[in-house]
């Protein structure tokens, strides 16, 4: 589609969303679909659930609504959804402020922004449609037009629950001025009759930009900030016309709490505001009402979400004067992500949002940066033999010899504050950006980023010398891990140059495994002599991936079972069919060819055969492993230097 077609499609969609009718028409819609009249908490809960829920193999739950924006925060997200689930049932928890507390750059603002953007999109769908009394500055729920005595009957007969009263603006125009020619509900050539069923209703779409259903309050200087930013103010220009400050026409219902009615208000850094602002929140949460100077309590149905850091929260909790508000807060801790694989997704998302397109990022670069970041957030364990690197791998779902998933749970229970300190994704992405924008840079690798991370510590004024030393040690740990990974990358690429040897090694191993499991002999292909299975050969391969003596039979039987299953499906079984076996074969072959690889990668004047090998490896890295020619050659040089040490 070209631009003109896209614009036409956009206008058609906007026209589709426009609906206007009377309250009688709206009530028919509600009878057909009661979800239209859902309250704010239920609307957000249904929005999240409509996007889908996924059960992960490790028992975690992933909500697809957050999946493309937020990574590694499954537990906080579960707690947030649990809050909305309870609130959607109209339980007392909906009369609480949802407070996200965690370190800077941990994702608190991203969670709230996702909810706001999600509401904007959801209210454009049929499932999330929202209707309001026409012209009402607070986007009033039309069902509030139904008088109190009739509501119980409607609930008994139709199951329609109605909560709340008309705002002063709607009540005035319904009761006081039904015959006013300037009445906002009058139609051309027809005065409004004052009948409830004739009140005009329109469909609305939430929009933070247009201040409909979504509000955002940002604290500033407590001495100069006006409470009117929250609850609106008197319109001095109209007092002379209407004659009284208590006339709804003389009041601007444009505070953040007013315009966020039916939706959500984000209260940024709530704990930094003056106490008088907090009293307004107390009334809103407990009574679901907004109090303004000249009017009775104004009903408001909205979700209040705030976020703060740990230091501010601890000071708030320690203040006895804030006990009433503390009792009305649902706290969700939002720590830093602790899984390397999810940390990489965060960097990829942030880099995708940037304008950088012509600099290649070598494989392993983001993973190495993520390794450093996650290491900085982990706490030392009291468990014997448990290093930070082992802990990192266990948290990331990797297999670490001698440990089980139960150990992961114990480690998490042991470290209650884990993730509340450390290096933020924001710092890491800043240092990656610094490496990318260096003059003449075409490609960056892990060493470039580690160097940039190290240099950034010197410029970081808030880091103490002791903390800087700890982080420098963690950079060294991340580099060691990268060194091993780089060797494996070259190993894999070299193995393909010796594919025949890999296949031969695999066949020999499999012949011996079959004989071992079936308690038979191995037939020598040359002498046809019957021999005992070669235990030494089998163990030399299995030890490459850390399979202990006690588990060798289980591993060998597992291989034969998989081979049999694939044979039944008519699929070939080779050394790449089993991930761990492939890794074992590659490592064994690489160990046997170590000297060949070392000489090939480190020689400054390669002979024709060595040059051919190097070109084959570079081609393999470029075509199948995501490298560019620059970083592929850099990797070979780097690994050659490692092997020569």
C-alpha cells in the first residue's frame, strides 16, 4: 500500500470507531454485551488476558501482552496481574495504589508505559470498546444515569452491576438546564428534553496525548506545584457569566485524576510529592472519590499506579505520618533481570529503537555484556562450591553439573534482595553505544564492549573505589567466559572442515554404545574380530560435556532411544541430531586437532593448506554463524592468541 492508501485506511478506521446514540441505544448494547460496562481494573485485566498466556517449560508464566517489551521480570508481572485479577472481581484490593519499587533502569516505567499504550490500542477494539456521556469532561459511564432505586432490579434481572454517581457537570445538565438552547446535548432544531434515556452517548478512545482516560502526574517543586494539576480548578473567566463558583460550568474538570476516570493514572515518583497531594490519593483510593472545593465527592473509577526507588520507599516506610497511605499500597518489587538470555533481549530491543544500522555487532558481544551486567546483580551464595558464574548459568536455565532445579529455588530464597543492586541495562547500552559510535567503526565485538564498560567505570562519579574494583573483577570474569565461548565458536567452525573425521568419530562411538547397552561385542571392520566395547573411547567423548561415571549408562541409553524413535519416523540420526552429543564430538575432535588449530590460527605466514583451512573457517562463520568478514577474522586472530598462551 502507498501512503495515500494508508491514509485512507486510517480515516476509515477512525470513522468506524465513531459511534453516537442515546442512552437507550447504549443500554441495548450493554444488555447484549455486559463487558462494555466493565470497571477500570477489569478492563486492564481483560486487556492483558486477551493477549494470551503462555506456560513456559520451567514453570514460569509469560503474559504475551508484555512479551515484546519486558524481559526477565516474570515474577513482578505475575504479581501485577494477580492484583488486577483480584481488583477485577471488585475485591477490596482495587482500593489500593499499585506501587512499583526497584532500582533505576529496571523496567518500572516501561511496565506502566506498556499498560498505557495497551489501553490506547485496546479501546480501539470491539472487546475493549468504551462509551461515555457526550461532552462530559470526566468521560462519565452512561449507566450512572440510572437512578439508585432501579439499580438493584437491573442487577437481579440482567446481572448489570452499576457503581458510582454522575459528576457535577452531567448532573447539572440533566437536572438544572434541560431547556437551555445552549445545552451541549441539544441537537439541531431540537432542545434536550431532560429525559435520562435521551442523553447522548458516544464511543471514546483512550489517549494520553488527548487526555482521555489516561493521566500522568509528575512531581515538581512542592512549594510551587498546584493541587489543581490533580483535581482541576475554578475557571475564573466564566464566573461572571454563571454567577457562582459552585456552578459546574465555572469549574475546569481537567486535573489528571479527572481526565483519567475510567482508565489509568500514572503517579511518577509518588513518594516525593507534598503531603497534600497524598491526601487526595487517600480519598481517591479508599472512597473512590475526588474532593474539590465547591462540590460534593466526585466518583472516579481509575487505576492508580506509581513507581519509586528503594531509598525513597524505605524513607517513606520509616515515616510514621504516612502510615495511613502505607496501608493503602500494594507493593511490587521490580528488580533487575537476572537471566543473561533475557538481558540480551533488552539490549536488542533498545538497539533496534536506535538509528544505528551500518555497524555490525559480532555474535557473543551482547551476551558478554549481559554476563557482566547480571554478575554485578547477583549475591554471593553460602552454598559450598557455588560461584557467581555457576549461579548465573543456573538462573539462565543452563545445565551445571551437580546442581538441580531445586538448587535454583534455594538460591533464590537465600538472596531476598538479589537484583536490587548492580549495573543497570541503561548503563550497559550507553557503553555499547559509545563503542559503536567510535570513528571508523564498522563492527564491534565483545572485547570492544568490555573495554568500553571498563572505561565507563572511570567516568561514573557515583561508584566508590571498592565497588569499581568489584566491577573490574567481574569484567575479567565475563572476559574469561567469552574466551571459552570464542574457542568453542572456532571449534565448531573448524569441525566442519574436518567433517569426515567427526562422522567417523561419531560412528565409532555409536558402535561402542550399542554394544555396551546391548551387552554384545564390537566387530573390528578389518580383522572382523569381536572386541569388548571401548570404554576409554566412550568416556573420552562423554567427559567433554561433564557426564559423570554414574550417569554414563543413562546417557547412552537415551541416545539409543532417540536413535530408535527417529528411525521409526524415517529420519536419519547423525551426531548433530543430539545437541549434547554434537557438543561432545566437537569438543573431542577439537581437542585432538588443537595443535592443528593453534598453528593455523596463529601463524603469520600460512602455507596454502593452512590458508585454505582459514578461508573455509571464515566462510563458515560468515555464512552460518552470523559473523561479518571483519569480526570473523578478528575472532580467528583472538583465538589463535589464546591457544598460543
